[in-house]
C-alpha cells in the first residue's frame, strides 16, 4: 500500500551525525557569534535530513536542538514550518509539484494527473516500491518556466503531461535526466530563444 500523510511513522531511537557531517555542522555553528548559534538551525536540519534518507526523525531534531542549546520545541517549530523538511520517509525520487497560480495557468493540473496516472498514487503518497513520493508545494521560484517539478534537488521545467510521463520513465530506468527546461529553453529566455540584443555586432560596443 502507499503511504498516506497521516500514517504513523516509526521513529528511530537515536541519531548521531557522521564524523564528516559533524565537522560540517560545527563549521556552520562557528559562523555565528556566541549566543547566536541558533542561527545555524536550518543548515543543521538540512545536514541531518540528507544523512537520514531525506527525512527528519525526532531524534535528529533533538540532537540539533542540543547542539545549538535550543529548546526542542523551537526546533520542531522550524522543521514543521518549512516544506523543505520531511517529517516522514519519502521515496528515492521526491516529486514536489508546484501548483501555485503561474504553474496552474501553464498546466500544472496536467502534470499532477500524469504523475498520479503513471505512478498509481495520489498527492501525499509513496509508491509501494519506495521509489516515488508525490507532494504538492507552493511557489518554487521559477515561475517563468512553469510548470515545474522539483525532484530531490533538481528542477524540471516547462513540463506537460507527456513530458512528465517521460521523466518518470527515465527515472524508473535508473537514468538522471538533465535538469532544467525539458523543451530546451535557454535559462529563462522566451520560448524560441532570445528576441532582443541578438545582433553580435553590438557586442562590446561602448556607449
């Protein structure tokens, strides 16, 4: 069965940073003056999540709180506020689908439908093989190339239903498609390429 958002989560009894991540955590803490160590909370939670299969158990949040001399509840508040932190296990390919107005206007509904059809799960669920988790998120900050899916740390842009299905098929085959626009758009240039300042003779002209 797929995993629903409200299903109980088995919590590990303990958590400890690896020596490498502990050194990184201490380097983040050292960036701040005495008494301001709590400013490193986002960086340490991110380290803990990456170490623990992309989700944050309570034990990891407690370790971060103790390192930063923060009440545990303050760290829980941070972790529950930001959608970048996962408080339950997620699949190997964590799909965060933006459905905010720009992406919706450009067809994010079709992207969501393609994901649900292809994977057989709905928003908030994980496929039985543990490979894919679907989540609906607010603006990912790349509206000009909407619709967008963030897959783990990578953005896939200018999607539609068929392009989304091809992305899923590639990931199932163990491939890592090139991030960015799936239609070959140059960064955020207009569809079809740049429309202004395209005369090479103007390059380097002093005004």
